[in-house]
């Protein structure tokens, strides 16, 4: 691969932000957010609001959703009449860190709580950066009602601006839903000609002149994305979110109109012909063909308009009745992992424009075994033999996003070497451990870690399945530099017994080292939310999926239960371990509605209190109230009701464990 510069920069920014946002999470209850308006955030300096401040906005309306697999979040806007400045400075981006905004819809009235940020090379200069509210995990938005989406504001090309030199006129429209009318497409972006193009007004709205142009981007919020117009095409209107976008590759920083869907681009006449932009299998007998515009049903469902390079028959074709931009093809049995090419011709757009030539897209057919995806190109090159190719895989989730936030691990049954893989980024469905899933996406090599990126399709086939593994391995089989290490990438493994032999770098990088009696070592990571604090000499049985993190192979425990402290006699690596650990594990599921499970451990017999608090510090529910309990791991269940038996509202809650002189706390979210 390989991963594009924009994706790498996004991950670096996310990593940098997580530390500060984690600190904010811990302090949130004691340091309540600033209640303010979008206007005040967009003019932060005038109202004493600084980058990094915790803020809360209320009664804002959702105007746009990023529904791509690797989502950035959604956009909100103040309601008309809410401020004398309306519509100036009334919109803002809500960045969700690749957490898909499940349940959020256009027109939802929201309360949003998060951290004020300026994203871009000019930060904290708001004219050269994107103003946004960064939410943290768990989610920090709540629907309080619904209404109609505010009418887009009619602007001229002069108002929109294009580069940083025009920010004095463009900044006030950042994040606002706007529209421009009577336009001509004049050119395509040099770096992204399929998804970004430039327009001028056909009849200038003063103070616009023929020198004023603006950029439109179509792939920011939806995938598949709408097709581009032909140069010279006249457009009735273009609608979307006015947004500052930083430089990427050869594209300069600029203000752009970000369209939400194909309906935001209205053509004079029939518009352009459809283009085939993606094809992938969803089973061994089905393929999805994705197009960049709405299709005519008759030509889209004519099987004679499709063919497969291997000769596999096309038996049926059904147009998506809602979006009308994708067609599900029923096929003869595909050979999994075979290189396949779908060729399409003669398809018409909804407006009647016909494809002028056949087009094709290639992919790996059927449900490709993960072991084939993980097979290296050669003995000298450990990148996947399918790197940069579209594949569809099936397996069982072994570590979900409740543990890892931005990714999950899955493994084909029955497990073993070459059977696991990481799925990275936002997805419309968040599977749980034990779910059997089918996932289609692009095979990526991120710093030589094989992963599935840009998920185009995910289906939960069944739930509650046994998890493959964990495979019992010697640390020497999985450590960095091991000749067998590559084969365990993404695989759920366990090492036992081992002891903590090194904690150097734990505070800075969240990783530590374990060793066995033969002095074989393995690295342990801290990508998940376990609370265990590694102590030199403590013996344990440890398990988790294997990651390849910037050149280091690491076991990634999912929770404290994956770090099982044990007594080992006759061996003295340093100090004797404790028989148990004091820990409060992250509840699961989270967010939840209406029931969640809470596991906790205590090292000795003690009276235990396990209370749920709201964000103001008031006790909501006493799950365990001073009950004497034996040492070990215990489970409590919360049904989302308070001590009076009434269901609590959606929002953030805190769970606090107290036993003897120890206290632990974690954050939960009720999401209805």
C-alpha cells in the first residue's frame, strides 16, 4: 500500500488528540462544560472560549451526515431566529473520531458536548482551520427533538471564497448549509478530478464577477459519491455544507461546498451518464455494483448489461429502491479469492443519459478466506498478496470496538496462524464479540500491518458464536523479529504463564513486556481500556488479538479479564504476584439500551459499593451497597433504571467501585 497521506495524517491527529481527550473525560464531572452557542464558538476569541475548552451546545439541528464507512461525524446548525446574527456563524462540524453516528438523522434537534478544536495547518487561526466540536468515546450527543432542516442560504460565488486569502468573507459561512444557483462547471481538480470540481456563476450575482469561482467536493459525506458534471455543463444549483478543507497532496487549502448526496446537484437537462465506481461480492452468489448517480430501473435491472470476466453467469439484477445508485447481482457460484472483473454497459441515468462505453471494476470474487488475504506477496515482501485490492471476507469478531474504539479484530474459524485481521475505521454497523460477520473493503498495508480499510459493506450473520482460539503460543513465536510473527497478525492468542519483565515506555507508549521461564519475551499493548497497571514480577496468563503497531508486534488485551494473575511457585523472577487484582472493567455493551453488564475484581474479602452517578455527581443507582464479597471477579447488571425504578434518560453516567481503601471509576453511555 501505501495508505494515502490524508489517511496517515488523520491517524496521527487522532493519536495526538486521544491523550488530551482522555484527560478531559476524567475531569468532566468535576469541570462542567461551557454552555454556549455555535455563534460563540465560531467567534471564540470574542467570548473567551479557547481551543481545548469543554463546551456544550443545545437545540441545534442536524443538517448533514457523513455516512461513509470511515465517517468524520455530522454537522449541526442553529435554528432560524435563534440569534440576531443568523445565519452568519451558525454552523459547525461534530467530529466523532470514526464512530458512526448511528441513529442520527437530518432534522434531529441535538444537545452536543465535547471539546472545541480547530483542525488544520493554520490552527488555532480560525481562518485557516476547520472549527469543530470533537466528541469522545463514549458518545456525547443526545437527540432532544426533531424539526425540518433549515433552508439552505443562497450565496454568490463571491461570498463562498476559495483560498485562505478570502477567509475574511468566507469564514462566517463555515459549517452552514448553503446553495448557489445558475452555475457552469469550468474545470476539475488536478489531484482529485473525479470528486472535486470548480464552478462559476453563469449569471453573476453582484458583487460576484467572472473572476469568482468556487470548489465543490462530492465524496466527503457519501460513498458511493455523486458523479461529476462535464466541463461546460450548466447546473441549476449546488447545495451543501460550506467548509474549510486543508491541503491534501497537490490540492491547496480552500473553502469548498461539500455536497450531501446526488440530490444536492441539480442539472439543467438530463445530466451526465452514470459511471460504475465500485464492485464487490457480498456472498459466493451475490455482487453489488455501485454507480455515481441515480439509475433508470429498466436498464439497471437488465442482466444483459452485465458480464463477469471469469464467465460466471449473471442470473438476476435488482436496483436499490431507496438510493437507486447500486444494483445487487445474483450470480452463479463464484470461486472465493479469484480475480474477477465486472463489465457494465448501456445503463441509463434516472434522467435518461446512457453510458457511452462499457466500464469495468475488478475485485476478489466471493468470500475470500482471511488466510489468503494474510498470505505475503513473497518471502522477501510480507505485504498481503491482495494489497490495494477489493475483497470480501467472513469470520467471527474476536475483539470489538467497545474495547478498541477505532477498529475491531475478526478471525476465520477454526482459528490458527494466518486466520486473523484488523478492520479499521468507522462502519454503519458495530458488531460485538462473537458475531459472525461478512465485511467488504480495501486491503491496506498500514506501516506493514495488513488491515481492511474503507469498509463498503458489513453484515452480521449471527451472534453469540464461540470465538476462535485463543491459540496458545510461546512468546518467542509472536515477538518482533520472530520468523512466525507475521502468521499471528490479527490472531487471538494467549501466553501462559508469563511474568512482567519490563515496563519501560509504558507511561509514554502504553506498552510493556512479558517473559516466560525460558526468557522468551513478548510485547503487550494498551489500545483497549483495561485498568491493569503492570508490575515487575507479576505472573499471569495473558491473551488478546495480535497487532503490528508501527513495527512492533503486540498482544492487545481487550479488558482486565484477559490479564489473569496467577501464583507460580518455585520461580522467583523478581517479586511474588498478588493472587487477584482490584479492577473495574468497562461495561459491555457500551453504549447500551437498556441493559449492560459490569465486571469487577477485588483482591481480598471486603465490603463492596458499586454506584452509578450522573454527570452532576448524584447517585442514580446503587448496584451493590456495602455487601461483603469474596476475592475474585464478580458481575453486576444495570437495567438503565434509577433506585426509584424509573428509566434514566440518554446520556453519560459514571460507575464507581469502592472496596476497602481502593476506588475505581469508569464512564458509561445510555443511548436510546
